C-alpha cells in the first residue's frame, strides 16, 4: 500500500467535491438548459437554480421556454419550480420526486429576446426529431394545409373588379363572324338536306313502283278473263294463282318499305332536337363572350377553411408536439419483456432491468401547477387563474402500472378553462388523449387571425371544446368553436371606403361564428376539414357582389346572340320542315299505293273466285236439271 | 508531439529499475481503465487502486492511453459482447436485475452494452497482458537494456527534466 499517497488523494478528492458543490448550481443550470433546448428546439432560459444538500432539493426561478414556431413568444414560462429528490433511491441511480411545485405558469407570453437556437443546435434538434412518427404527422398536417387551404383574393382586388364590371360594354365583344351558332346552322342545313336526299335514294332503290306495276299487269290479266265456260275456269284459276303470288311480292315489298322507314325514323332529327342544339350552341357562344368580358371568377367555397384553417393546423400541431414530447421521454413499451432498451448518448445501448415493486429509474409522482392565462404581450389585462396537477411522469409506466395524467382547471367570472388528458404508454403503440374546454374567452384571447376578410371585433365571447386522441400515429381531433355576441369595428379599412363597404356588406348582421374543425386518419390518409356557418353566408354574399351584374350581362348577350341567329334559325327550320313534309308525303303515297295494290289484288281475286264459284254452281244446276229431264222422259216412256 | 511523448514514456519505463510485476499490474489496470468508454464508478475505483496499491502509475497511464485508442477500434465487438450478455442471453437477466437494483452499482454503467462489453474484454485480456508485458520487460532488460543505454537518444531522454521528475517519482 502506498499510504503516502492516501492523504494527497483524499485532499484532491475533497477539493473536487468542494469545487463541484460550489459550482454545482451553475453546472446543473447549464445541463438543465441544454436538455430543455434539446427537448423543445428553442432557447430555454433560467434566472437562477439553487440546490440544497440538506434535503436534496432544487429550486429553479424564472424559467422561460421559447416557442420554436414563433421565437418572439414563450411557449411557456414559470416563476418558480421546486422539488426534492428522495435520497435512498438516488443510491440506486433512481430519481424519485414525490412532489414538484410549479408556480406562476403562463403561456404564449411575449419575449424580449429572439428565442431561436444557434444553427448548430437546431441541426442537432432536427436530427434527433426528424424521424419521429408524430414529427412526420405534424409535417403531413402542415402539407395538407398548404395543398387544401385556398388563398382568397385580396379584398381590394374584388373592389376593383366590381368597379371594372360597371364599365364593361357588351357590344365590344360581339362579332358576328365569331358566333359559332351561325356557322353551325349552315352546317346543320346542309346536313339535313343531304340526309333527306339519302333517305329518298334508299326508298327509290326499293323499286316500289316497278313492283306495283308488275302486280297491276298481273291483275289486268286476271280481270280480262271471263268465266263463261269450264275451260276458262281453269285459265282463271291460273291467273288467280299468279295474282296471289304478285300479292305476296307486294306484301314483301311493303314489309321491306316499313322496315326501311322505321330504321330511317330513328335517324331523323326532330324540330325540337334542332331547336335544342341551337340553344346549346347559343349558350356556348354566350359563355365564350362572357369570358371575353373578363369578369372575375373567384372560388368562394369553404371560406372558413381559408380564413381559420392555418390557425387550427398550427394549434393542432402544437398539441401534437406536446404528445411527441411525452412519447420521446416516455416511449411506449414494444414487448412484454422487462428489459427496456434505450439508445445511449455515448456508444452502445442502455439496458434497463426494472424490478417489480421497485420504483422506476425516473418518477415524478405529482406536479402541482398554478398560473394565469394572462401575461406579458397578451391583450387581456386580467386572465383566468388556474391550478392543477400532473401525475406519474415516469420512465417506465408499465412498471408503475399507471399512465401519466393531468388535470388543470380555472374559473374566474364567466371565464372557465379545463384541460385534462392521459398519456397511456403502458402498451404499444400507446394512446394519448387531450381534452380542452375553454369558455368565456374574449375575442382577443381567441386569437382571430388577421385577414382582409375579417373585421376587427370589439366585443364577443368565445367557447372552445376540443379533443385530441392519438393512437400510435393515428389522429382523431375534433374541435368545436363558438364565437357569439360579436360586434365588428369599422376602423380597419377607413382609408379605403370601397373595401370597407365590401367588408361591412359581408359581415352585416353576422354576430355568431360556429366552427367545426376535424383532423382524422393516419399520416398517409389524413383528412382535415373546417366548416362553419360562415361558409354559406359569406359565399353567397361574395357571389352576389358580382352575381347581379353578371346575370344582366349574360341576359343581354343571350338576347344579342339570339337576334343575330334568328333569321338563319327560321330559315333552317323552314327548310327542314319543307324537306320533312315532302319526304313524309312521298313515304305516305308509296305506302298507300302498296296497300291499295294489295287490297286490289285481294278484291279482284275474291271476285274472280266468286265468279268461278257461281259459274260452277250454274253449270252444276244445269247438269242436274238436264239429268232430271232425262230421267222424267225415261220414266214417261216406261209408263206409256 | 504526442508520439514523441508516448515513445519517451515507453523508453522511461523500460529503462527504469521498477519491478516487472508492478509495471505489468499497472498495464492491466490501465487497460481496464482505457477500454471503458466513459468515466463510470468502476473507473474511479480502478483509479484509486492504481494510486493506493504498489502498482506502477506510469505504466497504468501509458496502458490506459494505448487501450483508449484500441478500445475505440474494439467498440463494435464490445457492443456485441455487451448486447449478448445483457439482452440475448436471458440466463443472466436475474443477475443483472439484482445488480441494477442494488445501491451504487448502476453508477458503474454496467447496463450499457459497450461498457460491459469492453470491461469483459478487459478482464479476458488481463492475464495475457500481465504475463506478456512482464515477459517482454524481463527479456528487454536482460538482452537489450545495456545496449540501448549507450544510444544517443537515450542520453537525450535522460537529460530531460521530465525524465528527472519521473525518475524521482519512481525512486
């Protein structure tokens, strides 16, 4: 043993310990700030940090955490944070805090310095956070906003467009040579004529006249024969057969004729169809002419999404970032094993071996919170004071078998706030729920975004009911916002009367805004929607700004186009009707001729058959009488 | 500069009259300190051992420096060994759980794969390092010490203040 080194070593060790004790506060402060900056991605400031060895307590004063999305604001600040570590578990490297007190909590307060981290630290923060699922989810939501939220045109542009609309002259855009309907009518006329010519040609090809003539000639042969002897009957019968055969031919021709007629009738356009087509062409011409008038065309669908969408995407993303933070430091357990793997800051992996009934490596059993919704940079003078608690912040929820929960509430006059939630990471993938109810919010506190389409409101009260559930990477967020008793100020556009008029017109009589915001689904199938009572009212009013004038112009243009095409249209219809009547007449005549011929054959055949029958009867009777006479004569000779 | 200092340290140890056992023990403890990537509780204990026991401090420092460099190269192997012992081989889980929940032991960072792996590598290499360094030192002193003393460079080293201080410290 080198005993001579014992005392120097002891002295050096004591010096190290004393040095650490003296500078522990500064060292801890630096470590605390560095850890905070890596957690929040923005500057973290601490006024003072004091430790006490007697009870292992730490007191932090003047904590400010900058908002990484708005570096002139604090995400949160706290006047005092105090807690004490339990000494015995510390020997086993377990940091157990039974009760932590956080007083003077405020959020979204104004900062005097810019809260952005230096580029190196931002790069490091982004590197550690870029691959988190919720980080990707917030990016998806932001992208969704960019692609789906329409940009409304500037109100001044609407005012200018409205003025320009008054000065439009429709005569300047009408050029008869450019009217398509006129050209189309000529085409239609030629088309009708050629079609009817082709129909007539098809009918001529049937050779109806030749068939009728042939039948007539056969029938003439039949009528020429007189049935006055038995020999003639035979010839007549032959002629009857020929006539019947001609009848079959004529009937076949009639069938052929009818089928052609029916096939053509499907192709034939009616006057109604022609008129409709002309009307369509006229409309197309009017639309084309309206385009030439350069009337502003603005899509005013889903105005509330355009006005409030980005605001709520940012708010939902803020909520998600709190959950992300909770998941980063309390990751859900992937397997049932007791072993927990966490990547180490040095090389390798840290493996935890928790033991049942032993406390986890890190545990804050209870945090008591108190604060106010007011604060520096906020327009409200008196905020709502609130208090609440956060329970069971731990590195191993499974071992503790309790989720992290929080409950914050406050009430002052008509204002009420209530936040509660659960971060349950006992099983994979973990479920996080945040509920918020805020009532009696002033319009200032509500944070209505600045937009040309929104007036400034001097009065009004807001109410928000929100719920966010994150199961794994699946989000289900629903927010209902009610703003009532709104009174608009008329100061925003006092230097531009036209714009002020439009805004006044748009918001006249609107004292309530009711909005439903929802974000649901997974990262790759995210749905974000904002709907409100404003959508219908504002959309109709915005359309009406131009609507009446546009309708007037449209009617005038339609009238002009109709008068330009009137004579040609009448000419077309007249020509169409003449050709159609001529065609109809031809068809009817031929059909009649065929039918007449068939009837004539039928009649004449019947007549000739009757003649033959009568002749046969007469001849029969004559023969009978002859026989009777002969018989009588023979009988007389017998009795003589 | 670092290379010259390292060379000088090696030469100084080789030329001294210190017992080979003390130098070899220093090399072993230095190796254990050097292989571990972080300053954990066991590093501190090893450091105390070096100071309090009759172990050659210079050889420990030299060995720690050398094995810190070697340790960096061995990190992937150490990580694998540590991962195998801590995670893959479940027969040790009970033992690790007991250690993990004992007072002070967690401060050794034994639950880190690289720390445990490199410590195990150090333990495995302890005896070979001890016997090899001792053997090499004895061979050197018998065969080469006198010859090397006559070299000019050795005379220069002997003249330096650092050597004098070092020599004093070892006497």
